[in-house]
C-alpha cells in the first residue's frame, strides 16, 4: 500500500491511503488571512471542493491561516473536525458553523481514522500549536506545521523514527522586523543552525519545505521584505547537512506517492488550479525601500462616516478602556512613565495624532507636547479591519518608532519588545477567535 500526499496551500495537505482521505489545516482561499496572496498563484474550484468526501479534518491551531471558517464552510458538515486548541470558544464556533462532530486533540494521544493513525505532538508553544505524526501504510511522516519542536520533545520524536518524510516550516518570516524597518537587524544569511541539527537528529528520507511564501498587494513593499529564505537556499543547505535526505518542493495542488522505497509524482489535486508560473521563488531584498504610512494609507479606500467614527471613538475612548483592563507584561517598557503618540492616516494620507501618557496599567489622553518615548503609525482602514473584520497583525502596516528619540529614550528602547506596543496589545492581546467570529458573522449574513 502507498501513501499519497498533496499540498493545498500554506500548511494545508490532503493525505490519501487506501479508501481513507484526510486533510490537515485546509485553506481553500486565495487570498487567505484576508491579505496573504498565494505564491505561486493558484485559484480554487469551490464546486469540486464541496463534493469532497473527507474522513476527517485535523487542525493544528487556531491561527487564521490554519483554521478558516470560509474554507471549512465548503465542507460537508458531517466531516469530523479534530482540533488542537485550549479555548472552548473555538469548538463552540465550529459547532455553530454546523459541524456535528468536533473533537479536541491532546498531545501524544493517537487518533485512528481508517488507514491512518494521527498523533498530535508537542510544539514549542504548546499553548497555541501542535504538530502531527501521521502513520499509514507502514510509513511515518512528521508534519511540523509552522510550529517549532519543543526541546524536550525532540528526543521522543527521534525515538519514533525512522522518519520517511518531514514537512518542515522553512521560513524565518520577518513579520516583526517590518514593523520598524529602520531599526531591524539584517536577516541571517544561513538557515538557523538548530533547524539543521534537529533535522539531522530526525534523519528523514525526504524533507518538504512547508508553510509557503505569500505576497500581499502588488504595491506593497512587504513583497520583498518578509521571507529571506528561498526554496533554492533551503534545498542546498539541508541536502548539504543531510546527504542521505532529499528535499522535495510541493507547490499548491502537487501530489506525490510515497512508499517504503521511493517517492514519485502523483495525480494533482483537480480543485487546486495553478495560475501562471509555479516554480517561482521569493525575491527578498534587504534594501527594499519602505514608503511612509501616509503613502500606504492612500492605497486603501475611504472609510464610511460610520466606520470612521468607530475608529475615532476607539482611539479616544475604547483603546484607553481596553488598556486599563489588561495586565502589563513583566519588564514592560511602559512600566516607566512614557509619552506615546498614535498617528492614524486616512485614505488621503492625512494624519490624526493622539497623545497618551502611559505608566504601568494607567493611560490617559494628553495634549500635544513633551518628549516622545514611543510612536505608532497605522492606516485608519487597518484599525477598522482589526476591530470589525478580524484582520491580523501580518497585514496591518503598523510602523513603530520610525523616528529617533533623545539619547536616554533610545537607550531604554534597546531592550524593548515590539509587541509591547500599546495598540498591538489592545487590538490583539484579548482577541482570541476574532477572525473566526468575523467570518461566522459574514457566513450567517449570507445565509440570511
């Protein structure tokens, strides 16, 4: 018996063995996560997807590029959904979407579905992620998804070998660095050493670079700033470090058939339709120029009066209430009194500036004046999208501390954490399931 493995998109796969077909983290959308455009480019035949018969769907974690209700909405509601998540709310929402068989996954507890045994394995951030060990047809595959392996779990995974294939997240995505490009350090020229060390311990026959690259809007400077590792570099470094292993690129829709002796091309997924050249690679540019936030904001349509009022009310009142209700993280930059400026830019590139005095868990609006300690810039359209549409940080176009401060402030910023930014914390620290909740509202509205 053989095992067929097909790439959907990002960390999504279909595994097919005998009469059993299961899916992992299925995303049938382009763009996904609102603004991540597949690269290479594909489209989906939704009518064919609606005809799929899957024995089960396994979801590794709740992030919107792995658990998307717009994608799940295409599937038969009788499909069992196995979900790794610590929050009951997500299970409730999946059931509200209409799925009748929704089950919680637990680390190291096997699940048998037809020809498959699927075992969730411990990821580095076990409060969020899981990995999957997949056994079928006498074969052993590790799907690392886009997690990292917990140090304590590595020895156990090695003991689970031999590994026929490892699906490895091959990007060191610079989603934090683009928030403050003038302060970002250069991307390392080589793969992280621990990747090669861990792969050498696992000694797989085949390694698939997983968690695909993506692009954003055609005008976006992010399109040269996110992904410093190419498929070519990954293959060269991994095969040099593991001479017995072979790196295999799986573009969206591409399938392979694996057995104990070989790997060969399989029939592509008919409902993933390639668009244009598929053997493309990301063009990372360390020196990619970044436009001002005002220029970026001009690319987005004007908010309606009601939407604009929502943003203004949030900056004037809602943000303050949210901040006061949160617990300050240990060693926060804002434990000491700071003057923070939030600049919100409209579709014409005009900025509205809000000033806040922040100290510990306390925050208040103040008049302009005084030495700034922290600055945040953002398009108004993106604040609205985060508040009402569940948009994630990846495509928010925030700009943090884009200017230089006095010497004392600069010294204090040396150890500051970018995600300590008050706007980031207020929009995302207590926003579990916001993306899925927004999707659920839209799906309900369509259904009438």
